[in-house]
C-alpha cells in the first residue's frame, strides 16, 4: 500500500514542509517590550486631613496613591490613556544610519486611513487597544506592561510613553486633590482662628474678674475647663496650619507615584517563529496526514470490489438522499402541503400526486 501511494506519502510532507518554512520565513514579525512597575501604596498616608483627624482620636488609613494594581491594569487599557499614547509623536531608529529613522503618530506610522483626524485617531486608539497588554503579579503586587509593535523601537517608545502617562495621571490626581484640600483647610482655618480667639477672650475675662481664684474649688475648676478649651482650639488651629502647608507642598509636588522596577530597555523579543522548526513540524504533520489519506484511498478502492451488492445499495441510497435535498423538490413539497391545507385535502395524498406529476 505504501509503495502504491508513494507519490502521496512523499509529496504531501514535502509540500507541507516547504509551506511551513515559507510562511514563517516571510511573515511579518512583531516585537514586544515589557516593563514592570509598582505603585508606592501600602505606606502610611501623609494626607493632611488624616493628621487632623488623628487629633480627635479618629484613625484614617490610606495609601499614598490609594490605588490597587488592578486599577492600573484597567487604567492602561482605558480609552483616554490609549488616546494620549496614539496622539504622541514618536521617533525611533530602524537601522544603523540616520536615514533609517521613522517618526510620526501611530496613525502615520501604520498608515491608517480616516475621513477626519478624529477618525484616524480613533482607529489608532483601537489599534493600540489590541497591542497593549497589562496584568498583575499576584505574588509581588507588580503591574506587568507589554507593548507590541511592528518595529522594536516603537514597542520600546510606546512602553515608555504609557509609563509616563500613568505617572502624569497620578500627579494630576494628587495635585488636584491637594488643591481641594488646601481650599477646604483655608476656609476651616479662619473658623478655627475665630473659635480660638473667642476661647482666649473668655479665659482672659475670667482671669481679669478672678485674680485670686486658687482658694475657691469652683473657680479653680472653671479656670481649668476654660484652659482645656483654649488648648483644644490651639491644637486644632496648629494642625490645620500644618495641614495647609502640607497641601501647598503637595499641590506643586512632581515626584513620581509609581516605581519602575524593570524598565522596558533590553526586553525586546520577537514573535517570529523559527523557519527550520516550522519546516520540520510541517514535514511531520504532512507525513501523518499522507499516511492517513493513503489508508483511506486503499480502503475505499477495495470496498467496491469486495462488497459489490452493499456498494450498489450505498450508491442508490446516496443518490436518493441527494435527490431529497434538492431545493426545488423541497419547495414543491411545501407548496403541496400548503395547497392541501387550504383545500382540506390530505397532505400525504397531495404529496403523492405532486410527486407523481413531477416525476412524470
């Protein structure tokens, strides 16, 4: 059998091997850059309002960034962040000479078409949505960012741009929060100062009216109570003043909120397969398929000779089945059933008469 089917067994694996080698040899390879970062969360909060709440015995626990790794994964896939990356002007080298340099936005580099600039930007944003991958490492809490592009330089620049956008988002969020805290504390400081002055005036008036109060238990108690109120108002005002200065510092702070543990430099890897490996795999799979086809051809060639009657029956049934699936024949049957239902006639008799007329 193998000798009779030698052309199939030798030719199919050879063709499969050549096809596998050619597909992987001439396919366009994409490049991926990877980086890892961690948010500076998990540390005690430096929020001014948290310090103020502690003066009243209220514990407020926050992280410095307040966001989990899963938040950054969602942020990296958000439309706003991807739009900021798509609209950025990239410049990277694709060769060893200065002439081998590409630059432009994502829409320019990939030659995306669109009726308007917004449409081209939307197409570039959708493209980045399929080329940007982010996940979290449960054991370490790090965020792993992978960017894929047609050129290794673009994959690297895109990864750096996304890290920059994440950091800018955190800075803007922290600064806007500091602005709101400063405005709130500024108004609260005025109230606290007036309350402190009122308590100080009450204590001063008491001392002026009672110069020798130490001998009276009632006056001594009243003096201690007024002093405690003054001390409390003083502590509140001092905490608000400290919080106000801290908010002013945070309002202009530009220190990064994320720490890049593993930068994307040096992490470029190609998605292209090894042509030799693909050729060998094609040769192996082609041989398996060729042997299976050879056995099948031998089997179906031997059946008509060994089982003539069964084979003839099989041919007749196959022809009848194909005839039953004829669209015109099916429509005629449905039409006959509809007519029989409207005339009150038996559908089976109508079918027999219709089929007989059709055959004639």
